[in-house]
C-alpha cells in the first residue's frame, strides 16, 4: 500500500501516464473457445512531431500475462475531407498528421480476418485559459523573483474574425473584399477540461466534478513562496477562503450558457481582451470568470515551464478533451485512482467506457495547453 502522502504527491505524474498511455488491457472473462474482442486505443493530439499513434490488440484472458498486438489490418482516420492511413512501425500503428480544431474524425479498421471497427470523435476547438490579476493593497516595488498574485480565470476560444473592408461594382457585378484575423475571445459554452498543478487545487467553477474532493478549503493550500499572498485584498481572501479543495487534479465540464461565481469585479485588475476589429480593448464579462488556485509544486515538477531569463514559475496544465475521451478518463480515473487501494491497480474485471463499434477501447482527442498562475515581475 502506498503511503497517502507519497500517493498523492505522485498523482500529477501518474495522471500524465494515464493521459498518454491509457489502455483497455483489462481481464475479460469469456468462454475458452470464444475469440477475444479487439481493443483500440487512439487519442488524437496536436504535438511537435504531428505523429498520431494507435494501439490495436486482442484483449487478454485471465490466464494470460499479456496481450497480442494486431499487426495486419487496414487502419485509417478521416476528417476535414482528408484520409490518413496508419502503418505498423514495429511496435504500434502510426500516422503523420496534425488534427484540425473543431473537426470530426472517424476511425475505420478492417482486420485480415474481416473484422470491422469504427468510431468517431470531435477534436476540441482552440481553447485556452486566461486570467485577470487580483487587485492588490501593495504599494511598494515588487521583487524581481516574485510572482503577482493570481485572481480570476476564464476560458477563451480562438476564431477567425471577418470585416468588410471594400466593395466595388464593375458593370452589373459587385465585388466584396474582407479582411480576416485570428483572435481569442471569452467562451461560455460547453467544453471538457482536465487541469493539473501541484498536489491540490481549488475552484469555484460550477462545472468542477466533486468526485475527488478532499478535506480542507482554499485557505489551507500551501502557497508557493514565489507567490506574494500578503498582497491580496481581504475581500479576495474572504471570497476564496471557503472554496473546496480537489486532490491532484480538476475535471471541469463547462455546460452551455456558463455563468461564473459571484466574485466582485472590483477585485480583478484587468478584464480586457483585444478584438481585432473593434476600437480599443473589450471587457470580459465578470460572469465568465472563476477562481483557480493550487498549492506548492516542486521545482522539478513537469508542470513547471521555463521562460526567458532562465526563470521558472508554476503553471496549470489544461487538457481540453473530446466528449468521448472525457467519459473514458472519468470512468478510468474514478474507478482506478479515486476508489483504488493501490494506485498501481489499473485494471479490473469491471467494464470500461468504450466508443468503439465492433470492439472495445477509446478513440478520442485532446488539446494540451498551459495557463500561468500569474506574471512574474520581469515579464
């Protein structure tokens, strides 16, 4: 049995393992003569190498110590009016392409034995998390090695903005010319986000899943020494203090028409964002904001991202996932982590969530982003 402290300190890294190497290699009880079902594991992701991977194998029997990969099949993913073929690289199936935002993808597999497997998923939109700094009573100079206190966060979405810039008529024909720019704007509709940072997190987002709530409140978080908590206004502390704490990660299902908590807009310093075709900065509605906080993270933690001047500061890792992958992860983490006596006990006899027609497993998508706790003073 892992010690509780070590167990939860390891949870963030373990979550990454679950995200990147989840599988359905669970034991399935069947008749000895019955052919074991096919299992698929494929999660589309935008990454540096633009490589997509897929695992295809036979589920193992209780008497078997491993699983048998399937290496002879026709495997393809189609979407955005394109078809991408997967090839066997000696260890797993792979294909080189970068998924497009807000695009439906369909997986099709046909084995040598004539078995057909199908699944579909929607790649998330170009989401990211942004923030407005908390107002401060501090009137002195801020040390170069400290971080401003964080305040409210909101989800935003990238999209093209078009503006008519010219029209001209030639004969009986009228020609219109538009200018397009890509920009981010506050987003209040549905999304699925998995957030990790530190050991514990706190939020007032109404879409936060309570399945990993733990003891304590926001005021019990062990804040990093790099964060100048003494600068926060008492009104901000009073609002945040009763907020619940979540162990290891946050799962947020933001539903359409989201409205945030009741934080006072006067406690946030800058609520503006830029619309490329509107004069001056635009204001983010206060009901889009939510509190997002975490405790101390180790300097060697994978969630630390290095920026200029050789300095580091803690960030949130935010994974925006498809509906199918969210359902799979929730089932996996709830059963195997939250309710498991040993973290290493990843497999069980219980049926897993699957969206594979003709087999088992998952075909999903994720968009991995990072959101900072706050600006360091030199930025």
